[in-house]
């Protein structure tokens, strides 16, 4: 319950796989990335709404609407960047989730963190083959 209310900002891949498993981690990354895409779209709508609202009104209202436009554009740019980051990282990790020895996909256990926090040494559940999955690719 504590983790749901107060999630850590960034877990290493090994810890994330240990907690949720690869398939759940992948599903959550895709959901999170697409939530950021929705936020980017809503920000775009907000930019156009603020532009439309700035057509009428005095200089003070135009200035306020300009601030709304800039703020919405900044949030949209951040959300789009985050969407692309999460999606490409999830796809990069998913491309490494297949055992090179027996071809089993996504069924492995974490042996240890490897190098940086975004790498994990994993072991195939079927054939015990070891390999390293990197989230940096
Ligand atoms: Zn295997």
C-alpha cells in the first residue's frame, strides 16, 4: 500500500522486474507512456483554446492568455518527450527479453543488477541461460 501512495521516482530495471515481473513492468510502461501522450494531446487543445480566447479582450487578458499558451506548450512538449522516452525504452527492453538459447520470451528471473541501475542480469526460467538486459539502449 505504501508503494502505491508513495512510489519511488525511479527503480532500476532489476528492482522493477523483481517487484512486478517483466510482463507487468512492460504493461505499466506502455500505459504510462500512453497517458503522457494523452496529456500532450490535451495540452495541444489547451494551447488552441488559449489562442482562441486571446483574440478578444484587452492587453491584460492577452498577456494572461499568452502565459497560458506558453505554459500549455511547455507541458505538452514535456509530455511528448516523456511519451517517446518511455515507449522507446519499453520497446528496447522488450526486444531483449527473449532468451538467446531457447527462444522463450519474457520468462526470466533477475539474478542481479548489472553495472548501472538500468541493467539487469537475468536467467531464463526454462533453460537457465544468463544474459544482460539494458534499459539504456
Ligand atoms: Zn532459455
